């Protein structure tokens, strides 16, 4: 990750870990929902709206600057933007980051773009299936709140975003790593304490 990203994330209480399914644990420093889902989302309603706007504006800027020669997905959580997908050159990777950095209310960028040929339709369909499996397994895990996590899959790598406790981060990693089709798990998580979780979600069962 370059100096620009490190500076943009400086001071944020983030844990971003890259975990291989084989059990190797190297570290990487990183950096309209309604009804019941909003109630269980750990972002404020205003932040949810901001994230949706950030994601849309970032996608539009990328389309305008890079066009169809790239395959880039955007995901925003708590005003932090994740870029995944493929670009043909390192210059395009840096350009994508540059054009989204000016989006209003953005707190930071995590640039996970790969310098590769664009993923095939079969690969993208496989990633969609993996995301569905991951979400289903998080829902099935009785000691987790699935809506606390935002899930993105790219070429078999699952990216987890969210505001969670260390206990939840570790448990979610275990669940996701055991999901069929997952090759790697990247955690881009803001770690909060159990006390903070209790304060911000006073009516929520912490499922300890």
C-alpha cells in the first residue's frame, strides 16, 4: 500500500489482515438499506446514506476516467472505500485511486486492484456464488450478526468490512475461511470493544 493510503487511514482504529485458508496469517495494514437491516447496522443512518453516495460517485468517476478497459468494483463502509478488480497497468491502478480520492466525505481508500486481465464472466459468476455462500454462513452462525459485515469477493478472495469486536472478527474469519470456494480472507475491519458495542447497540443481544 502506498504512502497516500497510509496517510489517509492514519489514526483510524482499523485491523486489516490477510488470512490464507491454509492457516497462514500474514498481516496487512490497511487499511437503500431499510427496516430491520438498518436497525442492526452499526453505522448511523446518515453514514449508510453517505456510503451509498460514495460508492456511486466513485464508480462514476472511474467509468469516466478509465472506461471499459478496466474491471473495478467499489465498496464503501463507514466512509472507507475499497477498490477491487483488475486493471491493465500500475498506472491505471494509481489513476483509479486518484480519481476516487476527491469524492466527498471519503475517509480513506484501500486499493486492492490487481494488474491483470479482466476477470471472465465465469470467474465473476463464481465470485457472486461465493459471496452468497459467505453471507448465508454468517447468517447461520448464531454467535454473529451478519449485517455487521459487508462482503465482497474477487477472484476467490473475500474482503470483509465492518465495525466489529475482536471476538466477532476472529469468529467471522473462521466461518468465512471454511466456506466452499474461498481461497483467501482479507479483513478491513474497524475493531471496537465489547463495551463500545454494548453502548452503541444497547438493545442488541451480543450473543456471547
